[in-house]
C-alpha cells in the first residue's frame, strides 16, 4: 500500500511555484552528480563494469544511495525527475548488490537478488529492485525504461557511463533504445525475420500489440524490415557485464 501511495504522489499532477521549479532544477543538477562521476570512472563506453576496482571504493556509491534515501520523490517532481531518480536508483542498487557479493559469475548466483536489497525511504517505506521496476517505473507508461535499467548481465541493456538527468532524459532514453535495438548481440534484424531480446517477450504488455511492437522497433532500427517479419527470441545471457 505504501508503494502505491508513493506512485500516486508522483503522478498526482501538482502545480508548482517558481520556488518549487528552482528546487527541481537544483535536484536535477545536484543529486545525481556523484553517480555520474562513478559511472564515468568504472564503466567503459561498451557498458563493461570494472567491479573489481569499484569494490575497493564502494563507499562513494553507498553515500549516493543514502542521498537518494534522504531526498525521495516529492510532490513537485515531474515525470522526468521521477524517471531519472528511479532509473538511477535501480542501477546504483544493482551495482551495490554485485559489489556486496563480488566476485561472482552471475547475478542469479545471489539468492533472491531482486528482493534482498532495499531503497529505504522516509516513513518506513522501502523498495526492492522488483518494486522499483514493476511498481514504479513500469507504471509510468514509458517502455524505454527497459533499455535504461541494467541487471548486471551480458544480455541486459548497456549500463551507460553517465547518470540519467531529468533535463535530458528524453534524449537519453531515445539513445538507449537505439543503442539496444541496433546491438547485434541483443537483437538481429533481417528483412523477413527479427530475432529479439527476451525483454520484448517478458515485457510485451509494455510495448503493446505485435503491430505496436513492430512500429516501436522500426522507429529505432537502423535496418528496414517487413511489417509481417517473423519474430523469434534470443537466449538470455546472464553472465556478469564486466
């Protein structure tokens, strides 16, 4: 129930004053800057994560997560602020989960990985990774979030080496979708057959009907393909993204 209250808070549709707008701008520039620096330091341009060296300095990531817990979504947040907050929170907590258990070969080597670590918010509210993904982000009706959140695995969308920011998240989500769809290790597109990541199967409801899914993929694909192309799904590689 508390999680549902949080979602309602985000989407209640508030009007805000000039002062509140300034708070949003400050939040956008400030709260995610430390994550931005960490991602630039430990994630390369292909999304490979240097968990070995990051583990030696995990305190800064823990401080960032604590900052998120101290500054949760507020009534004056707009959708882009909330998207940036929860995408960054999901990715940061996933990295923390790996660092806390490293070295490992696979995130699924950890017992209940998506339900064992929490974002502890005020008023005794707590969100697991599953909560953030399914009860918050997926409720925002933004399918591109599936290319932004990272599950620390080879078949997952690439972890960007920058934090998501409210001021540029529409462009970041477009870039993430284009990067993922045109990555031939994730999706293989031919004119009469497209072999897709299982993300499109697992979250098919978020992408709509088959026709809507095809239209979505065509929007970002560098290759043309037939509207009636046969769809198959690739095996998912859960090996660690390092």
